[in-house]
């Protein structure tokens, strides 16, 4: 088994994308309508999806807190 040494401040993930949408209704083919501009009179809630790459997916389990 290989032993790997990792810097304590090294990130365990790499940012992939942040998608934002206002409607929870699904479109054809199970897709959502992602947008960057919203009308404040037509929008009640704004939802976001964060995705990232797990650099340690096959090395160790870890937890993350998103605020």
C-alpha cells in the first residue's frame, strides 16, 4: 500500500461549477432552466447547485460544511 504525504493546508476538492435557478419545475428530458439574471418581481426563491471534484475520492473519507 502506498503512503502519501499531503500538506495540511492542501484542498481536498476542486471547484467545478455553481448553477442557479428560480423554478423547481422540470423541463423536457429532466432538465432545469439555469439562469444568471432574475427579475425581482417574478422570483420568490433562488436555488443553487454547487458541484466540485473530490480529489481524495479513492484515498480517504472526509466531510465538508458549505455556508
